[in-house]
C-alpha cells in the first residue's frame, strides 16, 4: 500500500525567503504526482501536476520536481509572500490517489 | 462560476440519522470523487465515479453510498450516522480517470458534525 509522507509538518519563514517542501512515497510505480494548497476552511487548489515521465513542472514562483526512483518530490517556492501561507499537500496517483499529511507554511511579513 | 460545488457547507446532526451531501461540477469532467478529511487533516479517497460507474471503493462502511444521477453530479448518502463520521467531506472531479488521471478540482468541502 502506498504511503506518502511530508516533511516538515510545519514551517515558518520570513517574507522573501526561498523554501523547499518535501514529499516522499514508498511505491515508485506511480503515474503522476500533484501538489495542492489548502487554505483554512477551504477546499484544495491544484498547483502543479507532474506525470511520471516528467522530471519537473514550473508555474510562476513554484517549481516541483519528481524523482520516481528515490520516491521523492519537492516543491520549491521562490521569494515567498504572506499570501503563500497555507497547507501544502502532495498526492500520488497510481490508479487511485494517496495524499500526504501536509506541510503548514507560514510566511511572516 | 463555481467549478465544483457542494451543499450543504455545514451539516450538524444526531447519531443514527440519515443524511446526504450533494456535489455538482460544471467542468464537463467524466470522473468525480469523494474524499474524507479527518481531524488530523489526513485526506483519504472514498469513492470515484467514471461514466456512472463506480471505479474505486476504498474500505468504506456500506453505510456510505455514492449516487450519480448524471455525469455532472455525485451525491453522497450516509445512513445511520456515527460519531466517527464527523469530518470534512470533499468532492472533486477530473478528466481522464485511470492511471493517467488529470488535475483534480476540489469543492469547498462539507463539514459534518455528528452529535
């Protein structure tokens, strides 16, 4: 059974810093991986989707990488802003979707 | 326009009752999902529907039953509610279900509280 872990569970950084969120999964036979953000009391918003054949995806200040063989993905956020404060979730797709427990990010103005 | 909508947003009910949560998507997607997010914020898939056919049914009690009247709707019926059913339930949709499923779009969630 696929297990998805996200480290750290919580992260607090000053505005303007670059940061990296980590996601690891136990079964490398995946088909894609998605990063989401969840704001308090809200649903999930998809940020980036990486297919298994891809190494990375970029959208604005966000860059997600995927290393299937090592079972890892990272989400890089450049020049963080207070509006980036949210919980970030990764989800691994291998026929169904398995979510990690998330990283709660706080960007301090 | 809201892409994926759920009603109600909040639901408070007594143990033993039967309740339903509705979900609608206007994205033209062919697959819809129900997820449960527990108090520790862990999100777990419950069901998915593709072309009115149940594709995934995790180890969910049979008190939970998804109903899809058409491709744009996937409702969740819950019978004999228990305290442990208290959680936030999310509906989602995507195109191209299966191993190469596309980006999922989530609804705002329904917070269910069972007293």
